[in-house]
C-alpha cells in the first residue's frame, strides 16, 4: 500500500508566547502546521524577527516547508486608557467619546467621559450618523449615537458592562473612510518584505482598491511581492466580496469582527458564500476565528467546534486557522494535532462535500486551465496514484487544485518561494528540485521524486503536466499518463 492518507486542507497557526521557541515550533510543524501566522497587533520587530528565524530553523529541522503570514494590525478602532483602568456602564448612561490625549469640549455634567484612540476620532465621528450603533469589546457593550460634533460624539448606553482599557470598538452600519493601511502597517509591511514573509494579511479590507493599494506599495519595494491575504471582516467587504476575491491572492474569513459587524446569525451564510466564490475562481480561502477556542484551556474541543472545522472542510475551504489556541493556549501542539485529525476524518467522507468543485469548468481560452481540468479527470479515470505538476510560478498547481482531484497533487518546482506559498492551497504538496531545464528528461525526474516520496511503486500510473519542450514559465501545455518502471521503483543503491 502507498503512503497514508494525505491531508488536503491546510492548517494555519498563530505563533505567540506558547509557541515561540524552535523546539515548540518544530513540534507544531510535525503535528501538521503548514502556515505560521505572525500577529503584528502584538510584539515589536525584534520579537517578530526572532520568530521568523525560529520558524525557518524549525522548518529545516522538521524537513517540511512552512509559509509565514504577516498579519497587519490595521486601524485600531478602540477606546483609550480609562480612569482607574475600567468604567462601569449601565443602561441609560450618557457618554461623551472624545480623542485620547485631549480635554473633552462637550459638557460632562451627568455624563461619562470615554477617550477613544486619537488617530481615528475625527474619521469615526465624521463617518457615523445619529442613531447608529457603537459597540465595545466585541459587542459585549452597546451604545447608540445621539449627538455628533466631530471629533466628539455623545452616545447612550443600551447594553451595559465593565469597559476596560483599550477595548476594541465596532461601528456596524457605518462605512468608515479610515485607510486600511496605517503608518504603523506600512512600517511593519516594509519590515516583513525585508524578512521575506510569504504573505501579508490586510485587516479591515473594504473594497478591491484596498488590495490594489497594498500591491502597488509592495511592488515599489520588490519585484516579487508576497501574496496578499484579504481579511473579510467589515460590512463593506461583505458587500463587495466578489470584486475583492477577483483581485486578491488569498481570502481570510475573519469571523470574529465579522460577527460583531454584521451579526453572528449572518456569519455562517457569508462564510459559505465566500468559500464558494473563492472556489469558483481558484483563490485559496482560510476559515478563521474560534475554531477550537475551548482548547485554549482544555485538551479536547467541544463537539460544536469539531463540527465547525468539519463543516468548513465540507464547504470547500483551503485552510483552517488557529488563533489563541496555538499562540497562547495551554495545548498548542494538541490543538494542531486535533485539527489535523478532524480534517482527515472529514476528507474521508467525500460525499458530504457541498463545495462547487464538481461544477467548475475551465475558463474558455486558457490552455493551463484546460490542461489541469483534464488532468484531474484523467487521474480519476485511470486510477493514478499521484498527479505531478512541473511549475515555475505555482500557477499550474493552484489551477489544478481548483478542480479538487482526489488524487494527491505534487508541485515540482525549483523555486523556494513557490514551495512555501503553495502551503495556502488545498491538496498541494511541493517538492523542490535544484533546477528545471529543458534538457532534463522531466518525466524520469518526476517518476523518481514520486517514488522516493513513497507515493508510487512499479507499474503505478502517475499523471504529469508540464510545458514541453521548453519548460519555460507559463507554458503548461502537456499532460502525460506515465507508468512507473520496475527499475525506478527499486530503492536506490
């Protein structure tokens, strides 16, 4: 029998205090981590540099490529520092929100003063309207705007609670004009590019233009910019999701802020629509937030959490993500192992998939799409044990994954960046070779690689796609059904 079941949905894990040493990260990689997320809302550049160095060392030791995703903080819409560190809010209380570091101009008699971050005060108070809601601490406290005089506003408390320092604010129903990229984000992004991150996640995306803006900025710095991950969490992004999916490299369904913005009851349907939209265009999509939340402090997930991960798999997600579970929880390695087991178990039940893969057709006129679409069907019909895609840029492997073949996909490439970046893509495992040149007998090379990887034996069929005869970038034009020779299947002397 060939190598054991190959997990297709990838695992993204956030690194932090519980997962920052080489040994800790190596254990996560061996448990199934494919992408390491660095949250730039926390930690300075020195901390993140040491994390990046540790990820690379751990990846080397584990013998498995790991992609690094830099997650930019975005505009921090939050309350400031409060007198005594906390304020008790009761229903009916009137509050004045004013820029932190200034004195409130509004009359305070009988009112509670709440500072909000100065850099967003003018935009927030200008963009909202009387009657709109302002929520604090992930929606735990709710207020409504009753008076506006930018950069201040007066709100009435509808749902009270204890508000503590620096808690986040949400303004559902208020389209905000604050740029996605803050000055801090630009400095962080430049640092990430210098450190060679594989992807940059953009927080609080509103429209496709936000993605294009980040891409323009990155292209001024490097000819080979990292992937852009669009985090869908604001109401505007949900409205414009289709145009965002068209221009971004990866989508992240950020269900935490999204739930506060649009209501938790809408999140499951938006998640399914987003995954469907990404699947149709072959854009990798990550499902995130609270997937195994209880494992922050418990060694096992709840049944609901196991179902949540499984349903994301059935929906067609490319990856699932851990946040606090792997960054600061008590059981980071167990959380990754648990997630991997749930994914594998779910993937065994192909009949439960609700994604659109069966109905996706190649784009008219695209040679690579036609070749890879045909390849997925040929592999199924012939009973091939593997599909090998010879690729310079990774595009052919990504296109093939769109058709969700059950046959394991191997991307054969000489490009180290492509090896790591394909870790975002469903079902693709990469094998790096020293170089791809036209003089190679590429089919013999591929045969040897797949046999050595333990996925083929004598007389097995492998389906190979490549650009023949040139093997140049963007020339995929050939599909070959290759039978493994008896000599290739023998162990090397």
